[in-house]
C-alpha cells in the first residue's frame, strides 16, 4: 500500500461516518442472481497509486481474467476511502462491485452498515475455511460480530529495525527480547551532544514514526473490549503496562520536551532522511516496507531486523507483532455479486496470486499457504515479518461500529500522558473508557 496512506489512517476513520445502514444493505450474497459462468464485466476500485503497485494490481487482474476468461475487470485506481464510501452508498452502474481499502479501522462500519456483503455464505459454498486460510490476526480484522464482510489482501507486520553496526560498537550482541532489555539497549545506544543528541537509541514519542499507542500495546496483547462490547482499557493491565513502559522510555531517554525538540529537526517518515536511515536513531519500530526504503537510502551501516520486544512475563511469546493491512469486499449494491466473489476469492485465497502480488508490492502475504510458499522472493531479513504474520500470538485492533474512533481516543490519552499534561494514568484510562463507550453507543 502507498506509504503515505498509513500516515492518514486516523483521518480516514472519520470518513466512515458516511456509511449508513439505511441504504446499502439491500442486496446480499445469498440473493445474488448473476451467473458467474456468463460473459460479464465487474468494476474493482482500489487505492494503490505508486507505479510498481499499479503494475502489480494489473498483473493480479490479468491472472484472474486468464483463469476466468468470461469475467472482465474494469480497474479504477487511486481511490480514497471517502470516494469509496460515497459510491457504496449511492450504487448505480458506475459504482464498484469490489473495493479495497488500506485501513482496517473501517471494517466494523462496513460490516454493521451493510455496505459490504457478509462473505461467510460464499466461503461456505466454496468450501473454504477462513480460519485455516488466513493468519489469525488478519482473520480477526476482516470481520465484525461474526459478519465477515471483508478479506485480507496482503498485510503489514510491525517489527524492530536496529543499527547492527551501532550495536556492535556498543557491545550489544543481539536484539532485545524484553522491554527491560530494550530500555537498557536504548540508553546504551544514546549519545548526547550538548542539550540534544548525536544519536538517540530510540524515539519513544507517540508522534515518532509508527510509535502509536496500538503498536506499543500490541506487544502486551490487550483485549480492548469485553464480550458485551464495553471498553476494557481501564481494567486491562496490558493497557496501563504499555503506557507506563512508554512513559518510562520517554523519561529515561531525556524527557518529553528534549525528545520533541530533537524530533522536530529530523527528517520525515517517508523521505530518504528518515532518522533511522541517517543513523540519528539506532532502533526503530516500523513495518515491513521500511526495509526496502532503508536499503534504497544506502545507509552507512548494516541493518538488522527482529521482532519487537515483549513484556518481561511474556517472553515465551517473543516473535509476535502487530498486524494490519489492506482489505477487500463486495459492495452490497452490486448486481454481480457471484462474479465479484470469483474475483475476491481469487485475489485473496489463490496461493500463487497472493504470492505474486506480494512479490510485486513488497507487502506481507495474507494466507498461511502463501507465507510458506517457495515462490516468495525477499531479502532474508524480510522473513522476520513473514514469521510475525504467521505467529498465532500476533495481535491487531478489533473492529468497532464507529471505526477507529476508540483508537483516536486512546492515542490522545497517550499524548496527554507522555507530555505530562495527564499525571494520573488510571483516572485518564477510566475517563477514556467512558468516552469510548459513549461514542459507540451513539454510533449504533
């Protein structure tokens, strides 16, 4: 997926309010009447825009049309979630039959509103078990309350990048497995210079390039909600443990103001001057795409890749990570849902199709078979992310009826806590939990 798209995940969440239950759920997978064996054309909207990604999508579609010569696919690229949501509401001859979105945050809204059809009957009819086809976390983020309105279409896995050259010079022989080891390494790798840094071991701030609250919390395996759908962030120790850990990193590495001053002078996340690539930061929490970007920047050091650390009492789960990715689904307004299903089934479950698409755009494959395929082409270090994706302990953020609004609430709490604006974490968590419950109740 386009790298800049990840930076706008929270903004995209707001676009989900365009989806309403009133006008999108008329058609259903069980009611589709089109004949997928007849000559017809379906429309596929996606958001990829980079040249190599567009080329990869064309090859994916070409593979499908070769396998299904009677079904033609009209491809429309570079589509935003706003445009997709509007089209799903409106329907019509020019609306998409199949869509893909970069943010999993909207799955709850897509499913609960009826904008995308429940694919469970189609999986059953095709004798495909999603539970044994997709990695656990990907299987989770493509459904809401047992409504499987989406499929994973490649994914992103988060791990730890580290400067192996700096590690060796500091006498650190291996990447940290626990957060205690990580903190010690971060301090050992930090070189101060006046009132700033010559090199920072790790930038812990929540504004610091993928170090969001959910990425930290993913390593502690939070629940987020109970069976009744109520927020558990004030009662689940995983949440307070993750936030306490991050705040300790902020304080021990120089304090919020000093870190933010340093961060303000560093390069942006998507350019060649990313601070990990320039050697200004020795360790980086990031996704699989960073490896290629860092190599293209030709850093003057050897890059190491490993899973992120885990809590000291969860060392047996070392190797897990946070998972997200692109999703695809069938529009409820489509009059060609059987043909659309043939396309969705192919792009999401055909092993060679998934592998070839992964090779083309360098995202993580989204089926268990594809993750093990000998046809995958990758830098040996990329295997870390394949293993994270396949790890049953890896986590994701659960779907919610109002999209990722609850994640935005938690992130704001994190901003307030790390900066010192909030000093009573438990009180802040309780207030945020109430806000999350209120927002969800209002969205139903």
